[in-house]
């Protein structure tokens, strides 16, 4: 019964029928369930603002909690969904797949209602204005350091550190706009997102959206989360290394990946891999608006620094800044995910899936600033649109919910988070070597 043929409106469907339209091999249909209503998103997913893959990742599944997590105005979005509705689940069918915990999901949805009622999803624009202001001040100080201090090595070093801080902090701020957590309307979030990621960083908002929303929808799930697609440079978790070892796959000596991580991980992710991917994406998708925003960044940068350092000197400076930024970005973003469970799709409920893939880092003023409040990774993943200044206010309630249902809620120190990246890579590498030699 695969395909995308039309069905009579408001059919009474079973989970078995929904799963058959899960978009797998031999089936081109994509159905999903939101609040027991079944929708055919086969064609709509190609026009989906979050990218076509996002809806495909939930094909054949209940997407109610993901739908609530990603849409600023669910009532408006439901108007666009209405023509796509095929029907509803039969009265005899449960609201969730058997692999999901109904009591946990219901408890989480009650918590979400409390969060919304308490106004914790409402942003304080002045907080984000202060964040933007401190970024602009640091950017100005970097330029003035060279203008007033000359092109000496101390002045150059300080400038590079300031510019790297600007790039890292602008990265956290564009993340806020991308998640629609700064303004109450999507329009202003999208506009400022393009300004921050385009004009202040030289990257693409659409590239980030399509990539990052997949990560949030299915974190640490192979073939669905692009952040764990390592292009055969690393093997992650406990399952993939064994699979590679049994198949005798050896693109690199993975038993040493915890060592070469320092050579090809933090140093190269942003200045090489992301840079190439962003340019390719903007050109291949003909995303001329994002490309223009990106060009304004480089025009501003080179107009400021070429008179001081010349063309080659300015290119060398921005390359070093990207090198520093890349280290900052990789260590902060991966300490919450790489040491956690990384698996194939297991059809878990929203909170179980997110808690398995994330952990928190202890709160402090420095940790909050250094990570852009992503030390509250658990709360961020459960409530992606929540303004970051409210994470701490919901953290205790999330922890209590997890304790009631036996879901691990993990918190560690900053240094422990860093070292766990390396130790988890070493463990995965050892698993690969054992399977490669003995299985």
C-alpha cells in the first residue's frame, strides 16, 4: 500500500497503515501523526520551510511534540496542515506508538503547559539587545586595537582573540534568532537571523536552519542528525564502531581517533568543512539573499583590515580567527552530545530521545556566557524556542519530571565535559578495533 495515491478524507487509520508510509525503501509516501490526526506530507515536505528532510524524519511516527517545539504560532501552521489531513487514528488505536511511554509524554505535555502559562517562552528583548551590543563593542575594540596599537604581535594577538570572541558569541546569538526565541513573531527573528549570521559571521541562515533543525528533531540518530554524519572520519557511540569493524571498514585508524581528533576536528570544522559546505549550499540552492548577506560581512572585514595588513595579511588573520572560533565551537557543542548515546532510529518519545542525546554543564556566569547558555542543553532541546535566559527557571521542574519516570538527567563540570569527548572517542575506537580484529 505504498505510494501517494489520494485517500478519502477523514479515514479511520491504524498505526500499521501509518508506519507503511514511513518513507522507507519501496515506499514513497510520507505520513505523520499530530494530535491523532494523520497527515500526508509527501509533497508538502518539499516546500517545508525547515527543509524536506525534517518531515521525512518523522514519517510513519507521531510528531506532536516536535510540532509544538518548532512552531511559534501552531494555530497558524494548522491552517496549512488542514488540506493535508487524510484522517484520524481509529478510536481503538493508542495516541502513541507502542515504543513510547504515554505517561511520560502526558507528564511532559503538562509541564509544557505550565511553562507556557508562566510566560517562560516569552523573551526579554533587552537581554538580547545587550548580547548584540557587547558583540558590536568587542568587534569595534578589535579594529581599534590595530588602529591605535599598530600591527605589532601583541596587538595582532589581542585583535585575533577579540575577533574570535565576536564570532563565537555571534554564533550563539544567531542560534537564538534561528530558534525564533528573541521576538514574538517569526518575521523579525528571521530578519535579524540573517543579519547576525550573514553580516556578522559571513554564513547562511537557511543552511543553518535546514541542518540544525534536523539535529533537534532527531539528535544523535544516524542518517537523521547531520551532526553525527562524520563522513567516515570518526566512528561514534557503541553501535557504529562495531558495525564498521564487522564490515572491515577502515577509512582511518579509528583506534587512534581520540588523538587525530585534535588535528582534524576542532581546527578544521569551521574554517574548512563548514566554509565549503556553506558556499556550496548557497550556490546549489541559488540562495542569493543569504549569499548577499554573507558578502557584506567579507566586504566590511576586508575594507577594515586590508589597509592595515594587505590582502594576504587580512586573509591570514581571518583564517586564524576561524581556527580559534572553530575550537571554541567544537568543544562547547560536542561536550553535550558526543559522550551521549548515538544510535540508529529507535522511535523513542520526545523527552526520552532528547535526554538520551544530551547532558548539561554546571551553571556559572562564565559557563553561561562561554556557551551561550547551551550548558543547559537538556532544557534547550526540550524547549527549542525558549529564550536562553529562562533555561535555569525550568531546569528544576525538568529534573523532577525525569526523576519521576526514571529518565537519567546528567550534569557535569565544564572540564569533565571536555575530557568526556576524548574518552568517548577512545572507547568507540577500541570497540571498532576489537570488532575489526575478532568479529
